[in-house]
């Protein structure tokens, strides 16, 4: 296996291991909003959907790497699309970076967290009992998402490298087959020419010997 292929698989494993925690933590938030009949905020929903799709894609291309290697250009384009979507999700969640998780009781995210934030505290919801833990989970998701932006951009570059190596290998094989075919045709044509000329030579030599 080429170095680019080994690095591609390594980063795919890293993506899978870091995306699964994001999916798990944000699924808890989505479940809380659904149970309380409230709309999930965009900064949670966008990252959740992106993480689910990205984790499924990373796992699928990891398991079927040998098949995905033949369509490495398509894999690279999909990875680049995930880079853009993750950047958008991180941008939506950027306000969590200004929050103090040891005293999470203010800010736009705190007000829009529904049962997990201001509304939950005012109504005595069980979902807001560990409000500082909620803040820490969102910050962890934010950090893991930034890591995956780097991971997916790296696999985008590696997939392009795998595509180029695979294309060059196919080109070499085609050239070898072409040269071997040409060489075989030359040998066969020479053999046919020799077979055509051999009777004339033998006749000429025999007549010359007869003349002497």
C-alpha cells in the first residue's frame, strides 16, 4: 500500500473516532428539544446533521477503501463538501467560545438553549440541572468539529494524491501493454517476411549450385 493510501486510512479512522462523540452529544440535545416540543436551534441541528452524514461517509469509505480508491476524485470532492459544511456549522456555534462553562448563565446561546438553558431553569426542567455540563459538551463539539475540518481537508488532498497515483499506474500498464503488442506484431511481421523470402533464397542457392 502506498504512503498516501496508508495516511488516508489513518485520517479516516481519526475522523470516525472524533465524529461519533459529536453525534452522541448532539443527539442528546436534539432529543431534549423533541421531548419538550421545541424547535432545535440551527447551531445544534446543522452540526448534528453534518456529523451524522460525515461519520457515515467516513465509515463507508474506510470499509470499502479498495473500491473507493478507483473513484478517488469523487471521494475528494465529497470530502471538500464536508469541509465547507463543517465550517458553516462551526461558524453557527462560534458564540460558545465566549462562554464560561464554570458559570454558564448568560449569552445568546444560553437564552436559545430552551430546556437546557434559560427557559429550562425558569421552568425547573430536569434538562437544565447540569447547565455547566451542557456548556462543556457544546464546547467539546465545537473543538471536535474544528479538528474534523482539518481532517477532511487532509483526506481531500490525500484522495487527490491517490487518484493521481492510480491514474499514473494505469497509464504505465497501458503503455506496457501497447509496447508488448507492438513488439509482438513486429516479431510476427518479421517471421512472415522471412517465411516469404526463404523459398526464393533456397531456390536461388540451389540453381546457383546446379549452374556450377
